[in-house]
């Protein structure tokens, strides 16, 4: 792709996801010129939604917006009207449905208990009394006991990581919150919803003041990035920026299988988690339910986790000790890179929810655009 090198932008923004779009909006509001590139042929990053016959398909997995950050909530509401969707997924295990997150509905479905005292007594009876869990299985048994672990955690986690829970480190599960009330709202946040009309439309509005070029890989223009713009704001993979000079960071990825089915009510929930090892996928998403669609057909997606290799989409960083140590070294290199700001989930090698990504872009923009000492 050829660029007009006679025009020098204030910012070259790599990645048209929420991080890049938030920074681009805030910079253009301050009168700065921005060139946003993305190697994909669409904006929106992993939040991208594609409208198919009136249904907004979450192409890279179900995205439910939730936050307790009032500034972030006010910000996203400038670009979209949010509906009152509440995430209350179901889990399916061996012919039975269970409520999530783990709450009194789940305990009633598992054991028929009715009061929180009965549920707490049951959990206490099942918990493994152990000081230092050696692996994820022991950690989960210590936190929630046998029935919750075997029905709702074991198979799902093993599919997610492609390994037996006995071979996974305990630190992956730090907490497993148990709610001793009848409440299926997955999130504890103050605000929650789905942007009506999809995330792509929302992000399009955020990018309205910037020049956007799609299908452009930063690698093609890295050598002359500073001819194109005064500064670069980079939200691609941090190790890739440095040509993997210290080694490669690892990720888990997902394969999505989407189909249209001629059923109005394919499943009675937007998200159903399949927690048994006997089913190869981890979730089925019924897209129209995010916006309360009334269509007499459904578009559904099965999610299959798998190992990440070159050329695949890197979805989840594997934050084990080795990767974190390597990421730290790259972050040190990044801090010395002149006129380049790193951010977003790939630029920091961390799993960040949408609100956290927006908040981090705001922090960087506040410092960059308003702090005269920078
Ligand atoms: P991205 O969205 O990944 O955007 C980065 C962009 O940079 C990409 O478009 C990429 O193509 C581009 N890029 C990378 N390298 C280059 C390059 N070399 N040249 C040009 N362009 C490049 N969060 C929630 O709050 N709620 C949820 O329900 C939720 N569900 C999720 C489900 C899944 C399966 C996943 C993976 C994530 C989910 N998230 C959720 C997290 C959410 O996706 C992220 O917070 C958000 O997408 C991060 O935005 P970002 O801009 O940092 O990264």
C-alpha cells in the first residue's frame, strides 16, 4: 500500500480495535490528525460484528459490555445506545442445564438445596482440605469441592487449555466466586449491555475523524513509520514489533464454526457453555439473542479452543511464569522505543476486557494529549 509521504500525521495508530479507536477519537477531538491502519479488512478488532440478514454476528466470540467505570460508560454511550442485555449463560453437562455463575440456582439444580445455609454446608462438606494445591484440579477442589468442579469446571477448563486439569498449574484459577443468593447475572458490574446495531457501528463512529486504511500490515511500513507520523500508537503483538528478537510469546486461539439454522428458538440462552469432555466445543452462541431478535431463524456459532500457531489469531495470552518474564523484557524494550506508545491487549500481552482497554487508552491519551511535560 502506498501512502502520501508528503502528508505527515500526528499519530499513526496500528490496530482499529477498541484501543486504537479510543485513542484516535480522543486525539482527533484535540485537533490531532490520525492515520489508523489494520491488517484485517475490517475495523473493530475482536469486537467486530457483521450484520447478516438483520442479525449482528459477534465474529470473534460473544462480546458483552460490562463496567463499573462511569467515565468509560459515558464514553461508549456517545457512540451507541446500549440495550439492557444481562449476561446469564447456561452450562450443559450430560443432558442437564445448570445456571451460571455459581449461585443458589446452580446449587438447587445440583443438589436440590433451597437455602444458602444448606448450600454452604454442602460445599464445606465437599471442599478438599489442603494447604498448597499442586495443580488446577486440587485448587478447584479446595475452592468449590467435587460436584461443582466435576460438573461445571473440569471438562470446560481441559478443553480450553488442551490439557488435563492435573497437568495445569494451580494459579490459573485464583478465585471461584460462589454466590449464595438466587442471582444469575454473570457480572457484578454497575453497567452492562450490548450496543444496539453492533460494535462495528459504534467503533465506526469513534473513527469518523481519522483516516483509516484496512488490509495494511504494520510490517510493510515499519521502516518509514516516522515519515508518516510524529508518533506511533501500536496495539499489535509486542513481540512482533521487535521481530521476536527475544523469543515468541504464546497464546491460545479459537476456531469458530458458524451456521444458519431454520429454528426460531435454537437454544434458550445467548450463551451455553458445554462443560463435558464428550462435546468437542466449549460454547454455542445464539447471536440474535444479544439484541432480542425476533427472526424465525437463528445464526449460531460453536467455539473450539486450540493451540495457537503462526498465522492464527492470538486470542488469549498464556500468562505463565515463562511468558510473563518474556513479556516483561519486551515491555522494557518498548519503554525505550522513541516516539512509539504501546497499548491494548496484544501490545501489553494481557487479557483485558473491553472497558479496561478503553480505560487504558484514555489514560495514555490523557498523558499524551494534555500533559505538557510528555
Ligand atoms: P483487538 O481487538 O485485538 O484489536 C487489535 C487490532 O490490531 C486487530 O484488529 C488486529 O488485526 C490489529 N493488528 C495487529 N497487528 C497488526 C499489524 N501488524 N498491522 C496492522 N494491524 C494489526 N471483553 C469484554 O469486555 N466482554 C466480553 O464479553 C469479551 N468477550 C471476549 C471473547 C473473546 C473470545 C475474546 C478473545 C475477547 C473477549 N473480550 C471481551 C475482550 C475484548 O475482545 C478486548 O478487550 C478488545 O478486543 C481489545 O481491544 P484491542 O484494541 O486491544 O485489541
